[in-house]
C-alpha cells in the first residue's frame, strides 16, 4: 500500500497515478474522507479516555451527592468511550480497505496507456531469415512432438486443457534450464530457495495478487490456502512481520517453484502448445533493498535477465510496460520479449518489477538503520526463467531444416554435452 502521509500531502499525484492505470481516481477522495474520519474519531476517543481517567481519580476521593453525580457522569462517559472506540475502529477498517484497493504509484517515466502503448528500449540479437535458409519453420509443438519432448494430448486427457507432459529430452531440457538459471543467479549473489506452492491469504493479499489478479488465482477453500502463480509470493512473505537491519541489505533470493494460473480471460489465446498453460515451473529473482537503491536494483535485475536471454542466444527486445498494463504492486515494469518465428512477433519471456515500498507496507516488512528507527524497505522481483515459454523460444529459434534443434552452448554442460536435440522414431 502507499504511504497515507503522501496521500494527504499530494493527493493530485495519487489521482494522476490512478488515471494512468485506468483505475478510479475517485477512490482517492473516498480514502481521504475515511482517513479524516479515522483521525478525528481517534482524537475524540483519546479525549474521552483522558477525561474518563481523570474522573476515575475524582470518584475515588468524592463522597455523598458529589460522588453520586460523578458516578452518573462516569456511566455516561463509559458509553461514550465505547461508541467512540467503535467509530474509530469502523473508520480505521474503512481506511485500510480503501487503501488496499489503491495500486502503487506509477513511476513518472512510465509510458501512459494500455497494453499496446509500451516503449521499446532495446533490441538484441538477429532474427533468422528462414526463407533465405530455404525452409519454413515449424512451431514449437510440432518440433516438440518430433523430438518426443512435449505431449499435450495426454496432458489434456489427464488434467484438461492447457496442461501438458514434458517427456524424454523435454524433461531433460527443463532440468537443464532450471540448473543453468540457478547457477547464474547463485553466481550473481542470490540465495537459492525452494519455496512453498501453497500460501496463506496474508501472503497472497500482501503481494497484491488478490485485487485485479484475483481471477487468475487458484484457491483451496477448505484449507484457506492459495496456490501461488509465482514464487514472488512466498519470497515476499518470507520476511513478513520482520524488521531487517539495514546492514544486511540487499537480500537477494532465487526461488524455484511450480506456478499455477487460471489464465482467466485468455480463452482462445495461445491455445496451441505450451505457451500459455495452467501449471509451469519458474526461477524467480527477488530482492529486498533500501528504497533509495530500488531503481538501481531494478536496472540490475534487468541486466541479469538480459544476460540470461543472451546466453540462450535468443533474439529479444526490452520494453517499458505502459501504465495501464502494470500489476497493482508495480511502480514500473520491464519485459524482455523473445522473437517467436512462427508467430512473427515478440512475446514476453521475462519481466522485472520495482514494487518500491508497496508490498513491504502491506506485509509489515521494515528495515532499521543505525539511528534505531524502523521504516519500510523496497521489494523487487524479476523472472529469470519461465520454463515452458523459454522452451517455446528455444525450439523455434534454434530449429534446423530436418526438425533437429541446436542446443545453445550455455545449456550443453547441463545436457551431458549434447549439441543437438534430434527427432525420435515414433
């Protein structure tokens, strides 16, 4: 959540951020009104409690008619204190509820607009000219079936649409990708983490996934637990309700986990193959830093993602995601999009978000400096490897005319030195 003091001091900035997101700016005025009621009712409660305490001292010293009159006033005060306390609690609850509906403040340099209004920042690698090479590229599913690597038919039979099996070299390719990604992250100073796939509501809500993204979340009602859509959630919750000494920052974790997404609203999109699925594995980077270092850390996370995609020898571009396409927690987000030959366009492979102090406030994570004061820190996240989409990009970009697929050098040590994935006999 955002800082209430900032809301009071500069409400126009918050209104502008809401409009840039395509959200209701009127929420700001409703929140300001609730906050004013919260503060005034709290002041009223404090005044009545102070009077009640003073009256209690007088009652103990009084006698006769004076004491009877004071006891009568004490009864009236007791009722007034209870009413003021109820009013204060109601106003505080309304304030918190409205505050949790506000998205993070959009960074001033973010392009304003919807999904298609992003800004292209960089382009890397060379898109292959398959026509010049004399063949038409196959899509990842056809290649995956030829290699004995992907089985979507049995995935649908066992679990339904948008599920799949990775088989044979497909399974080995996932393990190679995960091990290579963890190796890069570890070399960069990240602590490897295997995280829970089920989390409590506090963790899911605290990271901002029960707002606009709630339709994509799987919930186990009987247990009141949620399946994570990214290990960002347990990694953010790892330090909730804690105070971290500033000297320990930055803290960087690389989480590997299964991820589950309903993909609500994506019906008819990317239904072929494994580009958009309900369950997949991912290596996620997560950083805890001082708010002053958040923008620099965001740039570092992007560089690590670029290093990864360059190592996989994929043509890709970096975009600055537009304000209306940001998640609730992100102040700014960069996507790295790889070229997918059979789609003839770039598609998101990794992303990195600067969540500033937004998640830390919601999860009650603070840092304490040498002055002894505790204040919220900043959190950031960055996908290093979302496995299925990475396999899609690898198969299509590195395919050969005979259906074999060249293995980039980065992955060869994790595939027993194999340089080529070759079609298998059916």
